[in-house]
């Protein structure tokens, strides 16, 4: 039987202009994007997308934008994607801004990168007003159709701008949204992004069709949910907003969805909540036991047994892809029981962003997978447990931080990029992430504690919704948010009597604090430290 999980073989394009030409001509009348607009489903073909990208690119060129910086401040949308690719395929530089930024914050980034143009949604028009005379060119996406029409006339009469693209020059400046510190502008070239797209596709199999839920201004959202999909000729359903995630998934019937760990946990809890509400949770548990017994005998009945569960996700869901935080083995097994594969990975904006990916088969518990093809990963300054700072080398590594030589000097050494992530690499090349260098707790006795390790363990305790571990007054402290405060004593008891005895004495939690509200988070749903 042919292995259906072999990574895809794809042609290697040089730049984004070549990519847009390739997908537009190769997949032509097939669907590339779908989305709801005013409750009406819109369908776009690859050929139409190609026309729109080159038309908008011609419009940019007609108003004098060449090798210019175009900022993009808007919600996820079809227009957002066209703007991004129109900019880079036309030889300009795209600067996506986080839609969650306040106008004053966005203005700081706009000015710091010396942007030439602002493209914004109607909801974000306050930034255009705030910038005032600093704004040379602007386009509100409510006027997107007019701009594309003008550009289309130019394409028909003059053709597209055929100036050769320098794949080594900066094509995107992505401001990081880390959990600590001031955002830095990551400069990525077309070689960086095209390489990451191609190498990621060639390193992992994923089923056809997705719903784009993650923010596009984050490189993983754009890379995993859009670029890798459309280059394979797969359709993308653009989510209309977080409150419509399940509606869009049921409508799109995707083969896979890329999500942050918080979403994955929410999906899983939702399955059991619905089962309990229908009075079927006990029957579902029994059916899982029967199914797993049959699987050991080589009989897989999951598609039949758990059809109602999969139907809740549109009926075709085979895979969930995530990264950015550890995923518990219980969660991975829980989805696997229903026939949904969980794939974890490791990425960082400075590496375009995907560095390592789990395989469909042969993964190792706790690992984020193997480095993608041709990319090298090593650790430096290892401790006695073999853990050190992860460093990356390859075409995916950024050009540097925009106008920040001090930061560049800190992270580059002999052609290697020092990620700031702490981890280890086993003898088979699998990468394991332990924590972040910046979050490291150094105790008075010189011992190092990575809070992420303890957060992962505490997060598995029943009743813990969110947790942050840090040092306070010299004590390892766990600050916990529990939705059900009646479980507060049980959580405290589990930490003191079960977790603490299971870890080294210097790692034990000495102070436990409970809070009455969720932690503040980044737009990728990571807790801000």
C-alpha cells in the first residue's frame, strides 16, 4: 500500500513573483480562498488571486512605490494577503503591524522603520489620522477594489513591473511580539521566506485544506496557514474572527488546522463538554477503550466510532498543528483516540519562522520534531543535563534586526543564530525545548530553573487553567488562575504532595498564589511575563 504520509514534492521557485505566477497558472480555476463577507460566502480562484496581486502591485508602482516600505495594519482578510504579496512580488518591503496595537503604539513602529505607505482597514483608520502629515501614501482597504481596478488597467496596457527581484534584499520587516521586552524589527529576505516555505512543505505531510485562524502579521500564521497551503494548490478558508472559528471550520471542512496550544485545549474540552451535555460522556469513554483495544489488534475503527466528533469539525479533520508551548502527552493521546493527529513544531520569527517539525509517524514524546531539510541546529553552553541554547544555521535565518546593531551582535556568532531558547538534541536529532534564556531563574546556590518546565507540570494538574512560575523573595513561586476556585485546595495539595516530591529539591514550588482573572496575553495567546 502506498504511504499516504510522504511529504510533497514541489518545484523550487526563486521569489514571490515567480511563486504567484506559478500558482496562478498551475491551479488556475481551482479555489484558493473562501471567506464570509457580510454573511455571504466569497470564493476566489488562483487565477483571480494572481490578477489581483499583480494589479495591486502595479497600483503601488504607479504612485511611486519602488523599494519602499508598506505597512499593513488590519485584521486577517483576503485583502490583507493580496497586499502582502503585491508588495513583496513588486520588489517592495512589507511591514505587517499587529492589529491589537493601539494607534499610538503602531505609529511608533511606522516611524521607526521609516515607512512610505500605510495600508489599513476601516476599523484601524485612527492610525492614519494620528500620523497626519507623516503619511506620504495611504490606502484604506474599503477602497481596495478601486485600487485593484486602477492597477488592472495598468497591467492590461503596460504589463507588470518586470524588474528583477533581489532575493537577498530585505522584503519583510516583522516586529516581534515576545512575552518580554520591546519589539524588534526582524528583517527577512525573499530567500529566507521562500526557503522556509519550500523546506517546510518538503519536511512534513499535511492533509488538504485549512482554516486560517492565526494572525497573519505573525510569520507562523502567514507561513503555515497561507503560503505553504497555496503553494501546494490547497484551498484556505479565511476565518472571520475568533467567535466564528467553529462556524468557519464546520463550513470549510478542513483536513488540518494550525492553532496555538490554548485553542487546542479549548477544542478538546469542547468535545467532552458537548458529550457530557448530551449525556454521552460515559459511553464515549467506553467506546475509546474498545477502539484502542481493536487498534492493538490492527483494526482501526476510529472514523466510524467517532464520526460525530469529527463531524463537529466539518467531517474531514485529520490533523492539528501547533507550536510555541509544550503539548501534554494526554492531549496528544486524547486527540489521537478520536483519529486526529497532533503535530508539534518549533519556530521563531528570526528563522522565517519554522525550524523543526514533528513527523506524522515516529515522533518522540516531548519533542518538537526534527529540523526541516538542510537546516542545522546545535546547542551551546550546555549544562550537566545536556541542555543549552539552541542555535540555527541555514537559508531561513534572518538578515538581522532593523537598525539594531547591538541586538545583532548579541544573537549572531560565526554564522549561527542564537535563538534564546534552551533545549537539547538527542542522538537521533530530535529537538526538545526546555525554556527561554530570558526567563531563566538563577538561584542563590547557582542552580538554574527553567519556569516553562514547571509550568508544564503544574498545567497538567486538574483545576489549573493558567500558571506562571517565577522567583519572588528568593522562592520559586507559582501564580495560578483557576476557573473553578473550589478546586483551589486540591491544586495546592497536588503541588505540595505530588509535584514537589517528583522534582529536584531546588526546583520545588515554595510559594503558591491564586489570582481571580486570566493573565494578560500576546496576540498569539502566550502569557505576558
